[in-house]
C-alpha cells in the first residue's frame, strides 16, 4: 500500500545521489508494475546506501516539482513504469528517453501528469540530472479496480531489479 510521504523519505530524496521511483497504481492491474518492482527490490536485494528506492504511486509529479525547485538535486533518477506502446510484447522491458515516451504517456504518463514530463526535462537539461526510464509493456490495464499484475508483467519484476542494480553499480560516485 502506498503511504503518504514521510519526513524521512523527503529528507532522503534531497540527500541521496541516486533515486529510484516506482510509478503506477497497484489497483489497476499492470499499471502497478513500478511499485511492485520497488517492493521486490527492497525485499530481495540490498539497496546501496547512496540509493533511495520509493514506491511513489501516482504522486511523482509533486516529488519532481520539489526536486526541480531544490538547490540540491540527485545525480541520477531512475523511473520504473508500465507502458503501452507498439513493437513490444507484454512483459517486455525496455529503456525510454523522455523524448521517446509514447504520445499517450505524454498526457497520461504513469508519471501520471503531463507536467511530470516537463519536470524530467528540466531536471535533466537544467539541473544536470541523469534521467533514465525503464518501461515494461503492459498486457492490459482494466477500466475498473482490479489489483494484480498479469503473469507476463509479473515475470519481468526480477529482471527489472537486476537491471536497476547493474546500472547503479556502473555509476561511480
């Protein structure tokens, strides 16, 4: 379950050089991929002390706004989210740049608000923050509340964790 931002989480967000944000709504099927990756990462892998990994649900816009206004910025932001786009099978993971976001994600990005895309660009271009987005192709997102990932998307969780840890290991801090 998504908890409100705590003072500790907010403090870490401004102190840690590497942030991982799992985006999505666990109540709507495959849209819950990002939060499920964060949960799996926390439960099954040691998280380096330079990293904050948070299930941000659908609230990333507010967090990015705070980061954009802060004089202290992380060096790296990883975003994990469910994506629907052509050319990928359900459960297939792929990296997107901010410019590569599918048109429907620009308006409904599971970063969940259009301003979030602009804030990512601002953090990257004006703040010197490396922004990387790991997407997984959804099988389906239901029209009404229906928790639980499809088997295809669920099977991508361990690979997403391995990818994140491998990419973080490459960063020299």
